[in-house]
C-alpha cells in the first residue's frame, strides 16, 4: 500500500494529536488540582476532563462500533478538546499568578 505525501501528513498529524492528548489526559488533572480556583470551578474542569477522556475511551473500546460516520467527531474532536483545555488551564494559571 502506497500513501501520498498528503496522506502521510494527515496520518502523522492525527497520531501526533492523539499522542499529545494522551499525555495531557494525565497532565490536566494535576494542573487542575494545582490551580488556586474555587471548588466549583475545579469540579467544572474535572467534568470537562471526564468528557474528553470518556469520549476517547469510548472510541478506543468500540463504543461507536463503526455503524455510522459519528466516529469522525471524536477522532478529530478529542485531541482538539484536550489541547484546548490544556491551553485554557495554562491561561487561568497565568491570570491567577499575576
């Protein structure tokens, strides 16, 4: 099987995004706990974290079963969601440290 340069770029981008989001799935809870924010805000951030971790687990454990095109949303959305949440947490940390 031969892949074009565009196909390889897409494959490597998706794999890299999933690798980064896997690492952030372990890093984000630590960052949430270290932030000096209210308990309600921490709960909200843990809920957001649980949504993308749960979506990733459902995708990998076959929760969608490939019956529809709905698999494309978590494949692309979970890494974007995890990275965006990490950026938001860093922004909150920076705002609180000033």
